[in-house]
C-alpha cells in the first residue's frame, strides 16, 4: 500500500496533496517533516502508480477517500515537449542539489539523465505528430523508472 500526504485538516480542500510515497517504508525513510503537520491517507498501489505516471491527479480527500481527476496530455510540437522536459530537469536538479543523502537519489539521477538524453525529434515528427502521454509514462514505457515531483520529499 502507498501513502499520500495531504495538508492538515484538508478534507474537501482542492489540490491539498503534498507528496506521495510508494510505501510506508519509503515515506518513513524520505519524509523531512513532522507527521502531525499533515494528513496521511493509505491508497492502493494502482492509485499510486496512476498518480506517479500522471494518469490522474488527486483533487481532494475526505477521510481516507481520495477523489481523482484524469489528466490529458497532448504535446503536438517539439518545442512544447522540449520545454516540458527542461522544466522537469530543472525541478529534478533543484531536488538533487538539496537532497544529497536521499535513498532515491541515484534513481532520480538516472531518470534525470534519461530525460536529458531524449531527442524530441524522434518522439514528435511527421510519422508521430504528437505525444499523448506524460513524460513519466513515456519513460516507464521505455524501461526507465520515472519519478513524479510529488514523490520527491
């Protein structure tokens, strides 16, 4: 089972998700805050993976029930995709600079290097005019472990 971290007393509050962890063990290892500042909700591995891969986003929670919205992706230009890749790399670099001892560090670095090596001309071109999935899903489809920014404590 996975753990979603929401703002304290945030029942019914939109976009109150703070972080996600694939297990209680990862949460306990990675958290850098006091539990009493947040509400924790245990969710299924399937829900965790859907959020990690950007298929859906937690809208809010009520008690232990989480409401989701589906995400839709449509990168129809190499420029848009390049910008998204750059934004993710910048966020990952910021996290890596601040988290030198995290147990996730090596895997996050591998994901960042994968993104850095992507050639958008092989993803969006005349034969494939758009990408209709998240970069996280694209990476996982190509055998690379992806990270959502929500996983990075």
